[in-house]
């Protein structure tokens, strides 16, 4: 990925497509590739690009001209993901603001499923306790995979990831 620094903003155009209302920002950027005028497309709720902003990404050409596509920052993943064997990668941060809400929703869904299956355990207090317990487990970063020879001698243990919740 290349780092592009915004030198000037040259205008914007609002349009509606399959993903709702979007804004095309035409900006002049500089990078190791030299100066270029590109379009950055984003939702109106996103912070508009400003002079001096540095954006990691790639410039591609389509029928409308040059487009700067931001690099994936992992905002949508629950845990960091290792690069794949084909060289592509989606390495992200452990959690972003949106991920906290997604993680909490996943924990709530799991709590509902467990509480409904428990005989008489589907009370609001039990669902809250289970949601908190699942949320705590999901906050723990995924452990690094063990070396192949270490797997043969590893003792199974899940105590540190499982939190007991009494009904």
C-alpha cells in the first residue's frame, strides 16, 4: 500500500447508488508515485478528507478516472487475521467502535440461545449475566497458533477462557 497525502480538495459531488447516498471528493494527492488528482468515495456520515490527511491505499483507474481506494484497516473484524497464502491480507485492529457493538450483539445472541435451552433459565438477569460473560470471552484476542510440534504435547485447557455463570 502507498501513503497518499492530500494537498488540495477540489470539489465534491453527491450521488445515490446501491449502497445509499455517497459523496465523491475530488482531491489532489502526493505520494512516491508523484502528484495525482483522484476521487475518494465515502458515505456522507464519514469525515471528509482534509488537506494534510494521509491515506493508505491504492489508486485505480475506472471509466470515471482515477479513484483512491483506502486500505482495509480491520474495523470489521473481531480478531486480527493473518495474511493468506496467496499474499493478500486483511490484518486489522482487534476492535474498533463498530466492532464493540457487533461483539456485544454476538454475545447477546449466544446468551439468548443458552438461556432458552436451559430449563427455566431464560430470565432477564440470566441473559444479562451470560451476555457479559460471552462479551468478556470475545474481548480476549485470539491466541497465536502453536508451532506444529507443540500441538502434540499441549495439555488441553480452557479455564482461562470460560467463565462460569450460575443460574
